[in-house]
C-alpha cells in the first residue's frame, strides 16, 4: 500500500526466467550424465571385444526397440525411482534416509500379501494392494523417524539396520512358509 506496486508482467517474466534457467540446468545435468555414462561404457565394450557403435545400437534396441524391452526397463527403473524419492524428500527436510531398499521390500511384501489374500475384483484389486504397500514402506520408515524424535537416535544407522532386518526377514519367509513346494531354490 505505501510503495510502488510491481508490474504484473515484469514479475511474471522474472518468475518464468528463473524457472526456465532451472529447467535448462536440469537438462544440462541430465545430458551430461548420459554422455559421461556412455563414455564410461565404451572402454568396457572395447575390452569385451565388441564394436562400440554396435553395442550402443543394441543397448538402444533392447530398451526401446520393443514393448517387452521397454516394459523391462520400466520394471527395473520404477523401484529405483521410488527409492530415490524416498531419499530425496527427507534430505530436503534435513534428514537422511538410507533405508529405501528395506522400505520398498516391506511395502512389496504387504502389497503381495494383500493381493494374494483379498478379493481380486473391483477397485480393491488395485487400490488395496497399493495402500498396503504404502503402509508397509511407511511403517518401516516411521520407526527411525520416531526413534530420532524421541531419543535422538541417528536415522542413518537405524534405516540401514532396518533394511537388513527386512531383507533377512523376507529371505527367511522365502525359505520357510512362503517357499513354493516345487522349487529347489528360495522362491515364492
């Protein structure tokens, strides 16, 4: 009220300039990471006796050349993306979450349990396992948070320890009560 008001067009242009700069930086980092990873892959291809260009063509074709390859790429990358988000969000809050793998495993275990024991029809066939997976991961993630809040326990140590506890628990289940009868190795 007391001073001059900024022009809305000028303010909007300033915001768009800053946003565009951030997008450009993110694109540059992504492109740089891609170029560096391809450059680091080239000596491995040469050491294996393969042609570098043919190796890159095969890599691209295996990933994007068919729906099956693209599906396999998504199946492998989505858990990594979820674990990355589980690390990035607490880091923005000043905390560390190194136990994303254990949280993902517990969420997957509960989602599979709900999927195989509940009714399969209707919205419950998708939403209930999704909620169970969310609850399983959140349950394992909340325990280090509670220990940090109540006792000041280091969240890095507790999340790593809980990841191993969950991993060994699932291995125990796969060699015991969840083991398929016709399998010679631990599988459900």
